[in-house]
C-alpha cells in the first residue's frame, strides 16, 4: 500500500512525506511547552505546512521515558482546542497522538482524520473498534509496557524477529476490526536501548515484509544526542543524518520537529534514487 485515504483524498506515499509534530505538553523531551497555546500551535502548523509537511501530529501526553501520567480530561483539554482550530483553518492530514480511545473519539469529532497510537491498541481495548468504525488511517507503534515502565523492558530474544511478530499480531487485530489503512512505527526509543535503536535502524528494511507504510520517529531522540554527547536542542544535524538512513531502509513517513530539513532530505534522497 503506497497511499493513505484521508477524508476521501489519497495521500501518495510513493514519495516519502513529512509529519510535523505539535507537542501540547509542558514536559516533552525537546519542545515541551512551546505549543501549549492555540495561537502558537496555529502559527507552527502554518509554518510546517508552508515548509512541506503533509501531516500534522498533535499530542498532549508526553510519552518520553518516565513521563508524567496525566488524566484523560487533562489530555483532552490540551489537544482538542488545538485540533479543532487546525481543522478549521487548514486542509491537511491531522493526526491525534494518543493511546486513549476516549481522547481519540473526541479528537475525531473535532477534526482529526488520522490516529497515531503508541500502544497499537494494547493500552485501550476499545481503540481498534473505534478506529475501524471511523475508517481513518491508523499508525501503530511498537512499544512494551507503558512510558513509565518501558525502560525496564528491553530484553529481547531477537529484536527484529520479536518486533515483526508484534506487528503481525497487531496488524491482524486491526484488520479484524475493519481498519484498512495501517502504518507501522518502529518505535525508536520505546523499550529499546541506544544500541537496540541502531540495530533496528540498520535492519528496518526487514519491517517491509508487512507490506504497509513505515513511519520513522527519530527526530532529536536520545539515540542521537547521547551518542554525540550533546543535548536534544543541538541534535538537528544528527537527526538529518539518520533520516537519510531511514529513507534508504524504506521509511515512507518521517515524523519530525524540523520540517524544512526533513523535506530537503527527502528531495536529496529522491535525486539519489534516480541513479539506483
């Protein structure tokens, strides 16, 4: 599958696309607090769309390791006004990043048209039914446990085999609920050590066996700044380097903080493909 059906319009993924991150959280690892107001989120969205983002991803629950667990109502209060405002002003793929079905239900009614679930439906048993009924694209990520427990769940018998088995089961579950458009997110940084993240990136092409688009979420993550001995704010260059690797390994969507640089990386990747 090389496209996503978003409100009856097909988003072509034969050329990779960029998803821009709007964090409505005060404690995200990189830009926490930056887009907590609706006005700032709208300005950021406009900038990202102008730079070439095809999808905007709005999240209100920080899923970084040891992130604070917040109430459903708090999460809704963060994301719903932003989603509604973006949906009214821009025609764009609009994703809600949440593992809670009740948040997703309201996000969809406020204008979201894609669901991005870090738990692949495992943290809320009603999620898959809701997404199937809504007939919207579903992004499912590989993770073990919860954001609060995942750092202790990094023992794998075989990393890639285990991840592929996970996706086989979760894709089958999603299909059984009538979900047609599925994207898999390898889950860099989620229940994986720095070394495992690099192994996963090197072998990410093996996830193509599922015949669904692959999303790579590498932007400014600890696998970059810990390896380089820098901070997340200084990790754009490292992000760009790994984005090119992800594209070479089959990524169809780059989920990023920095849209312009990611779009340029895709343009260079496409130029390179002409001589493959």
